[in-house]
């Protein structure tokens, strides 16, 4: 099965967001984040974790892809495209969380 870097990056971002979301809930003893708190929580976590997320993606891709790793230059360019608009990224995260929280009882 060929490794598709774009799909892997997307999957890694979703995994990272989900794990950090669950950690946030667990640390605060919450079942979900109230919708009116989402903007401030996402803004705070996004600014704190953005650089770590980029490093997580690169190191994970190196492990997953092994000899097929496309190189830091390609990955850095993909990350520049993805993180070009912080507000868009935060809004996308918010929409994902809202949809996910609809499934929580």
C-alpha cells in the first residue's frame, strides 16, 4: 500500500486534535466543552500546541513512511499551506468538535 503524505498528514492532525481534546476533558473532569467556551479553549490550545503539532507530524511521518519519507521540504510546504490561515484552522477544529460533541451522551 503506497503511503499518501497528504492523507497521512490529515489523519495525524485529526488524531492529534482528538487526543488533545480528550486530555483537556480528562484534566478538567468534563464530558464535553460547552459550545460557548469553544472559541476561547480552541484559541488557547491552538496557540500553545501549533508548533508541537508540526513537529509531531514530521516525526510521525518519518516513522510511518520510513524509506518512502518525502523529505522535510515537502512536508514543510504542506504544513505552510495547512497553517497559512490560523482563523480558518481554528474554525475547522471548532466545527469538528461541535459535530463530535453531538455524538456524546
